[in-house]
DNA sequence: AGAACCGCCTGCTTGC
DNA sequence: TGCAAGCAGGCGGTTC
């Protein structure tokens, strides 16, 4: 599932491919997306990432915001033949951009471009002091907190598990029990991990692919996610899996306190 | 405030 | 082999 590194990868590739290009056609194949209108003839002036959203900024001041949710992805194709699970196509003079989404959870909205808060994005102007002040004394579990998109933007289940492992913090700890040192460690590893994952063009678990249909390579770097029953690379004990609000959490009971 | 659950979806895995 | 049930989960919404 696309999280910050995957969305950043796509966003950069898209910017490269369609920035400055005019949208010659727009074809919607999925009834859930029929609201996508008034796109033809517009020129793309930028493609930006906003948390897990991809914003395709147009020359009329609007922006097409795409959230890929679970299985959404973009594919660039020279020909206009609809690929399997193709939900939407935008035609450019250089080729065709398809939104592919087997499970149809992805959402597309067209709206006036609004500036979001870069202080919530770990790789932008992240506001560490503001975070600790506003959320550091919450009673909620630390994993739920860092996955809350209103609090931090971009972190999903896979990277949340990996970040907490690197930082040696148990996913069920109440946020309020973390010291400033714990938070510093957590955000240090979060930054490093997310940057490294972008370098690897994302984590290709299940069906994630980049704009050219290529797999990322970060799945080989995962230490706990999907590793239930395997041996921890640090201590040799068995990786555990628990449910937190219906979602799987993977962690090492020995290394994460 | 916080946690759990549901609905949205479809492909894949599991069990008989 | 084939079919049905179960499972996966980001997010918004509801409920306790």
C-alpha cells in the first residue's frame, strides 16, 4: 500500500513526465470517478506530494488530488489501451497516464489548490517542538498516534512498524510515556527510514509498482513488517504480531520496550 | 478522549 | 478441481 515513500516516488516521476504538458483527453472507466470533469485542455504546472496525497496542479488554479488508499497506482503507457483494473486515463501528446486500482478505494477530487501544513511532514519543515507539545502527553498508543494523518502526514502501517522497531519502542506504549529522547530517536529513525525507502523507490509488497510498472526494492529492508514467526535480526528472538484496532502490528517483544 | 467496529471493495488464500 | 468463506487494510464515520 502506498505510503509516503511510494507517493513521493510516484509524485517525482509524474512531475518529470507531465509537468508543462497539456491534458488532451480524460476518460473515466469507473462510475465512482465520474465526477472528474473539466480537465481536458488544462496544462499541468506541477505535481506535488501532500502527505499521502498526490496533487496534480493545473494552470486554472485547481488541483487534482489523488489518494491511492490500498491498491491504487499510476502507470504511464505510450498506447491508450486500458490495462487491467484501469479506472481513469489522461491522454498527453507524449503518452497516457492511467490510474489503476483493483479494489477501487482510491479517491480523486478536483479543488482549488490549498496549502497544507508542512510542519506535519517529517521530510518537510517538520515541527518537532510543536509535536511534542501538542501530542507528547496523549494517552493514545504511540503507533496509532504516528499513523494519524491529522498528526503526522505520510506514515502508514508498514513504516510505522519499521520506525518503532528501529527506535526500540513498543507499539502499545502510551504516547505520554515517551521521553523527549524517545521522540528524538523516533523521528531521527523515521527520517532516515523514509529517505532510504524513497531511494529504493518504495516497498513492493503485494501490488505496488512505480510509474513505469517497476517494483521498488525497499521490501528487502523490512525488519519486522510481515515477519511474524521469523527471527529478529538484532536479538534472535521471534517477531510477534498483534492486532491494534483491526490492523496488524509486527514487532520484536525483546527489542521494543 | 480513546478504542473498537463497520463499510467501502476485490483478489488472494484457505478449507472442505 | 471447485466453490465459499475468510482475510487484508486506509480512512471516515459511528458507537460505546
